[in-house]
C-alpha cells in the first residue's frame, strides 16, 4: 500500500528510467498517482501525476533529476486519488520533501498545532513535511526523530532536506523500509524486490529506527537519537523479472506458473519436511486457529477444514481485521497459523503481535521470507510461489492451500503414528496443473461478462472455493459477485436471481452432486444462467467448466485455477487491465 523508493547515485544525474523502473517494481502497492522529488539548482522540486507510473514517465525529462531522488506510487487512504494528494510533499518554504507509506492517525491534531500553515493536500502525510520544517533542532536527523516521536500510526518515511542535498533521511514504524549500499550508489525501498541486480546485501530497519544515508555515510539511530549499529542481511534472490515471458499479463503468467510452484513446494518439503512439528510439539496441540485477510483468509478457511478432517483437531479461521478486536483468550495449547503472501498485511501483523505477546505458538505461512511476519513468528513455512506481480493473488493462494494441506497431513501422521505419503497427492496435483488445461472457460467468460451479477455456490470445501472465485471475479472484472453455501440459496439469495444473474455451482464431491444439482434447478426455474464447475459429466442443458478429477481434496486448487482464469478472461473481455484493477493494492500495510 504505497511504495517508496530513494536513490543516491554516484553519477551526477539519476537517469529517469533507473528511478522509475525501480518504482515500477513497487507498482503492486498502488497506482492511484505517482511522483518524484529531487534537487535542482539548489531547490527541492517535485513532479507528480495522477494515475500510473507510465503516465509520470511521459512527463519527466531525462536530465532533470539530481544526484539524490525520492519517488512514490500511491494507493489512496486519506484524500482522493488526485494530483494534489500525490506524493512527494514539500513543506511550506520547500525546505523538506517527503514520501510516506502508512497512516498518521493523529494528523488532524498535529495540523492544528501547526497553526496557520497552508496545506496543499487533504492527506495525513503532508503534515510530516510541515513539522520537519518547523522543528528547531540544528541537525536534520534529529528533526526527523523528534517529529516521528510525535506521530501516532504507521510510517515508512523517506525525506530530503535542502540543507543536506546529498543525503536521504529514513524512518520506520510498522511499514517496511530497506536500505542497500550498492556499487553504483544507494537504494532505499519499501521492498527488497528493488535491490535485485544492484547488490548482495541490505539493511532492514526495525520499528522506531532511523537512518541518515549518503554516498559516504550510513548512520542508524534509535528513537532517543542514539547511534546504533546494524548488521547487513544477505539478499536472497527473489528471481524477480519484469518480463511477462510472452504472456499478455502477469496475472495469466502467474496462473500458468502454478504447476511450477507446486513443483517447488515438493522440492522444498521433501528435503526439509516439517521438522519443527515434532511429536512433542504436535501432541500438545488442542486447537488450530488460522488468521489472514482476503485470499489468504480463504486459503485459511480451506486449511481449517483440512485440519478438522485430517487431524480431528478443532480448527477455525478468522479474518485478521476481526480477530484483532475480538479479545479472544490466547491459549498455550492452540496452534496459531498466520497466512500472508506479502507478510506485511497490517491486520495480520497486528493479530500476530497480539498472540505473540500472550505467548501463543505462532506459525507463519508466507511467500516473503524476509517479511515482518516471517521474522516475528516462531515457525515460518515458505510457500515457494516466487514473486507475484499481478495485484490479484493466484499462484500464492494455490501455494498456501498446498502447504496447509501438507501440514495437516504431517500432523495427522504423527497423531495416528503412521507414515502418510501426502507428497503423492501434491505430485498428482502438480502433474494435472502442468498439463495446463483451461478448456472452454473462454466461452463462459464471454457469457459472464454480459451478466449483472454472479453468485458462486458450493458445499463444504467447494463453498470456500466459491468465496475465493467470487473475490477474484469482482476484483478484476468489477462484476457484482458473492458466494453462498448451496443450501443457503433458498434463505434469501434466490431473491437476487433473474435473467441478469449467473450462478456458478462448484461441485467436486460425487456424494453432494445431486444436492448441488437440485440447487441449480431452483436457479434455472427463475431464469438464472447456470454454470457447473465439476469433474463429473453433467446433463447437456447446463454449461460446464470441466475440472480434472484427482483423488485428494487438493482438487480445490484445480477449481481455483479454472476460476482464476475465468476472472482473468472476463476482465480482458471487459477491457480491464487485470494486473492493475481499480482500488486494489497487493500489500495492505494499513488497517
Ligand atoms: C486477493 C488479494 C488480497 C490479498 C490480501 C492479503 O486477490 O490479493 O485479497 O489476499 O490483501 O494479502 P497478504 O496475503 O499479502 O496478507
């Protein structure tokens, strides 16, 4: 949610493409507006544009950037996504320029304290620039520390001061920020994805740490203004590539990579099985609680069902933004599993903090091994999905489901004192995914794109698959869509059904097929269009999305893949860029 980058270059001029290509790597964090800040003829200047980084690129001249630059790509929280609210912000007398990721909760109080200053935006962020300008300390880094001590909320901050044109000033609380000293200069960024190709190690700031960095110095401070020492961390290659490998969109590329992801999971977990979950740990577990947001929450719902079915341990999945305010008792004999592709989702991290502070056993299921979540949990499980660029999650969701399946099976094996070859199930899934069959989905997409609303229904795991399918469709096609357990259709949902509605019935269990088909008839009787997503042969009067049949519950991943592709194809038909749908950010670092 908002991405920030800073560069200090050994060259006299930072080429605009270097800066904007780095910023582009963060576009998954938002694309409402973009802007850059730099020194020119002794003055701080900013160039901003509503919309994407490519739009900004078209108005930035190559030779206008200085030795030190900051840049920002925005996902709007406070203030409309317009030019006024685009970052960077300059202070009133243009002595400071800042970019910010996070939310300043007390910005209205701070604005009042500042008195008669003219603000140019309706954001919470601008107040930081004004506070920096008004601070009386002689040293810029002290000003930043003093200002940040007044802020409530979350921030990754990158600032430039007119008095120190060759330095960048950095602060962090709750939103991530990293610094790399590479051979060609300094890069500061919200994600280490910006460092690939520029160096081998980097610094990671912790909460309430500060940094002043120039070509010749890099100094870290704590919130009391005392210098602190920090160790560099090795940059693990994320195999980031800005190439779509011949695919038209990242979303499609990532859907097509799902077989490879499952293959990576098999490689990883056959050589490093779940060693931390030994007999002693497993036998103490009385309950499993899974926590996540969005697609990760849906993976958690499926995971909870795997735990219940396979281990017979009580399992429940919560939405992180709910869990953190429920005041639930944290039990020492409960296994808490936090699921997050990015490992930076604010509500998931807040729930994790809460459980951790009460001594619960915390497991992280994540795609980013250097993320805040990965660092905070007791046990971290890598989902091995590789960088996911498209904003809507596809391959990472499948990977989360697979890892949760394997963990539930591993625990089942220990509890039943028998060896369970769950990798065989995962291998069957991999083989099927790698056949890459996405049959007759295009026809269905064309049909769906003309409908006003789509209802996904299913029973048991198929209901959870419905939730994810519905989320994916609304995210990238903007069609109004929701999910409902098949049996609930009669309890109100049918009121929504007419000839503008499409109902997608997910039916992967043969014993529940007839029940699901009865529900389909109820829709048919009310002129709703029916699509059946199933591995079984269904009467010809219904359009079918055929799913390959496999023996395990991992068939839900095959359903997910077909319906991800359906969402993708529907967005293409509707002329929407599925990689950058409106109002969506991949990394939700604010509450
Ligand atoms: C859906 C999507 C979001 C994320 C959610 C959680 O396509 O991408 O719903 O699943 O924001 O993000 P992570 O998994 O990074 O915590």
